[in-house]
C-alpha cells in the first residue's frame, strides 16, 4: 500500500492532535512531511521529536529560532520555516500527497488554497475557507484536480452516506435533502434572558465534543451549524432549501441523507473526531482507531428537535448570507470571527455576537466578491468595521 505523505496545517490544535493520534496508530501508512503551528511552539517541538517531519512552520522569526534551538538540542533534523509563506510552501511540497487543513478561521484560507492549487488530497476541517471562497474555492478544486474529503463530522457523515461518485450532482443520485445534525451546544435549554450573561468558559464547555475555543463558541451560538450549511451547499451542490438542520443532543447521529424513495441514510458513531479523521485519512479503506463499540442500549435514546431560531439568530443569518450570495458569506464569516474574539476577551456579551454580525451583514453584505482579491479586501473591511464598532461600544 502506498505511503501517504502528510502535511498537517494546524497540527497543534484539537483536530491536528487527533490527526496525529490516528497517524501514530498506523505508522506504516503515513509519513509526516510537514507540521504547522501558530503560538504553541513547545507542543510543536514535542510533535517534531515524535514524528520527525521534514518541515515545521511557526508564526514568527523568533518562534522559528526557538524551535530550531529545541530541535538541535534534541538532534532532530527538521527544517523550520515561518509565517504565511511558510504555510503556503509546506502545503504544496512535492513529498506531500494529503493535506489536513486544520487551521482555524480565515487564517487557513491561503494555506488551504495552496494545497488545492497543488492538486493535493485535501482533508478539509477549515470550513471557513469554503465559506469565504464559495464558488471560487470549488472552481480551484476542479481546475487543479484536487480531491476534497470533508473532516467536519456532519459533512463526513454525508460523504459516507452518498454514493461513491456523487460529483456529477446529487439530483442524479436521487437525493432529496441533506439533514445536518446539531448538538444544540451548552445553552440549548437556557432561557433567552440568561444568554446575555453566559461566560466564555461556559460557552467553551461543550457537552459532547472537545474542540478549539472558536468553534466551541460557534457551536454555542449555532453559527457553527450556519457555517456548515454553507459548507454543505458548496461541497454537495444542493440549494439552501434542501439543507436542513435538526438538533440532536446526543451527537451520535452525525448527519443524514434523504433519498427520493424515502430512504434516509445516517452515519452514527461516538462524538470523537478521530472517526471522521480516520475515515478521510484511510479513504477508501477503513482504519482502526481503537474506539470502543457504540453501545446503543446504553445510549438508550436518540432525540431530535427543531433549532430555536429566536434564541440563536446566527443560524438564520447564515442562511440569509448563503441566499444573498456575493460577498455576504465573507462578511458573515469575518464578522463572526471578530465577534467571537471580542466575546472570548470579555468585550462583548454572548448575545452581542449575533447582533454584531446582523448589523455588519446589513451594512456590507451587498458587496461583491467575484475574485480572490475582492474576498480578501472584504474580509479586511469587515474586520475593520467590527473593530470600529467594538471600539465605539467599549
Ligand atoms: P484549535 O483552535 O484547537 O486549533 C487551531 C490550529 O490552528 C492550531 O494548530 C493553531 O496553532 C493554528 N492557528 C491558529 N491561528 C493561526 C494562524 N493565524 N495562522 C496559522 N495557524 C493558526 O481549532 P480546532 O482544531 O478546533 O479547529 C480547526 C478547524 O477545524 C476549524 O476551522 C474548525 O471549524 C474545524 N473543525 C474542528 C472540529 C473539532 O472538533 N475541533 C470539528 C469540525 C471542524 P497554535 O495552537 O499553535 O496557536
Ligand atoms: Mg461539525
């Protein structure tokens, strides 16, 4: 079996660490070619000692010097690069066949795009890059012959429930609609009046999944599901009215595909990212990741309910941005990142996240974003608008 040369963008994060966990169980299948980090240089050093990549990338010259000193002391011959140029280069190295795109947020766009443009197999966790790029991103995938395999558990579930060759279109495959499941987050049952007072710590304490802080807050607002609706639209090519969200608090059913004959296929599993990661890394084979059996009797019940669109307005803002098209998803994503960062820094109440996004979307959502320069400029303008608004509020 061919050995996969792997680049992990965002190796020090939640998805990155789970990826290395899967890789470590199958050393004969993978060679770690490149690992990248942002702030967690120490963790990256540990990973380099263990997996001995050819290249490691950190954010700054100083961090690169520190990492190089640590590697020298440990006798590890990894080459160290830094900055966005280093990320872009790492993702397109000739020795790399598959790139795990697991940087969080818009920072992942250009490195992920670099992997796409180099025609790699892209294991896509960084949903923000598809939300921002939309049709431009998917055009690049087609033009460069890259293969996208979704890591997001919902999209990975849908991918598993679709026929092998669904690329020509889901209508031809007899698909009626996609159902994305959502856990509902930590505040699913909170009364509306309490939501203004919830803390970043409470928002990051997800009931089922252990994840990075940004996506944890996105799960609490339901913006994560909103971004996933947009992601599903681009990955699978169905219009927004055929992509629905259902709250499923146990996070055992990861998503469903309904066919025209009434068949509904679902993928089930523990809420553990190693399952979609292993699926994507091994595809089309299956890799053992050592998870316990799924004990349905012990789980007992699987519940489903409608999302509360009043308490969690972010979901409808995302549908609105998807329907509006143009630059609206870029604005949605950038405003969300700015709002979540402000909430995590105690500068914005939880309920202010949706308010800020709604306000900025109304202001800038009509702007076009027909080329990458326009996308990047609109992302920058949205962040500047949010910063001015947040500054004025403080
Ligand atoms: P984390 O915050 O845990 O990790 C993010 C990674 O990106 C870290 O390696 C971090 O480096 C790196 N990073 C952060 N900012 C930058 C930057 N400006 N430039 C370069 N690298 C950067 O996030 P998650 O692993 O939770 O999520 C990663 C992506 O996967 C997100 O897009 C998320 O939506 C998606 N995803 C995550 C899931 C999960 O279960 N966690 C599930 C489904 C999707 P460092 O830590 O060194 O600072
Ligand atoms: Mg998800």
